[in-house]
C-alpha cells in the first residue's frame, strides 16, 4: 500500500538497520574462530530500563557489546554528534552505546560477573564515510573489520563453565515477547494484490510454465512455492479472513487458472467444509 513519506522513511530505516545486523552476523560467523560466545540481538532489562545489544561477544577476560549501524553516504562528526552531509542530525549511536554499556555493566555486576567491557559501534556499510571522526571513539569502520577480528582471533581466550553459565543466564534474561511496535493500519481493499518476488519484493512477476520469473531481478521460483508463500502472507496479514480458492486467486492476481490454486491448497492445507463451501486451514 502507499505509505506517507515519513512512514516510508521510518520503515526503510528499520529495514536497513535490520539488514545491517544480518550482514554483521554473517561476518561474525565467517571471521570469528576464537574461543568465545556470540549472542545476537539481545533485549535485556536492568533497573526497569530495557536495552538492546546487537551482538555480544564473551571472551574469557573481556566482553564486547556491538552496536551495528548501516548508514551509507557521507557524514561528519561534530560536538559528540553525527550529522548527515545535508545537515540532518542522526540519533547519536554514542549515546545509545554508553547507555547500553552502563546498564550491561550493572547487570554483570549484579550477576557477580564483573568482566571488563569494550563496547564498539560497527559501521557495516562499505559506502559509509565519517568526516572528522575522532581517534578516541569506539568506532569500527568497514575497512577495519578484518584487521580487528584478526586481532580478536589471536587474543588468548579460554572459556570455562562459568562463562557458559553467564551466556545461558543472559539468554534466559532475554525478553522475547516484547510487544511489537505499532504496526501500520491496513485493510484488505487498500492493499495492492499480486505475488511479490521472493528476492526483491517487486510485483513485476510473470508466469512461464511452472516458473514465476521476476522481470526486475530475474529471480526464478516454482509457481507452487510462490503461491504457498503468498498464502502464508495472506494468513499473517489477515488471520480472520478465510482461505478459499477464490480469495487466494484474487490475492495472487497473476495466476490465471483457479484450478492451479486449488491444487496447491488441496495439497498443503486441511480442507474444511464440502462442495461449494470449501475453505482451508
Ligand atoms: Zn525480483
């Protein structure tokens, strides 16, 4: 659906942030070989204040909380703040990081595990430049990541049962049922119908035999899988609407034959009712 510009920017920023976190997760998987625990995406609480840690690395003598930023383009640093070149001030990642650091330190103390912390802000995007960046800030730029992790891998670290206990304790303290922040309101008739590309989310798909081909990114998906994916989206977006061949036919748009949709539904869902009143769950 069409979103107002401010919402579009907001969701775009969230998505970009999320993609940056995933990029760094993958980087850690590939680059980190030392004896350490890696905890991703922790939401913790101390003194009734919630704080989030993108990645936490527990080494035997040191703990690294990472805050990952996926900014791209030119920025500059001035008076403890980061501005985009157009002059727009960004939410200051240094404030975020020092809040995280102080709460995590207190939490570790309360668990009787006062390991020193070495917090870092990772700018994961290779297209990011920060002018006037001071030397004494805990920034890690994309161009420094390989060297930094090479050093981390060479640092002596021997985890013990106590570290395992700490890692498990932090996982148990993770708040997993945090309420979802305001979803946009939407109605069925407001939403554009059609299968979207699995790879690039474009609507520009065409059916070629058994395949769904994206005209934007050339991604190919088996039609049956594309229909199934759309049914799950439909279920997620509209838990109260019934799944019928006609509804899914309308939702998918580009599948001409209703029979094709019916076959996929028959094979993958439980049939409820009979004759003209069939639906699926
Ligand atoms: Zn595509």
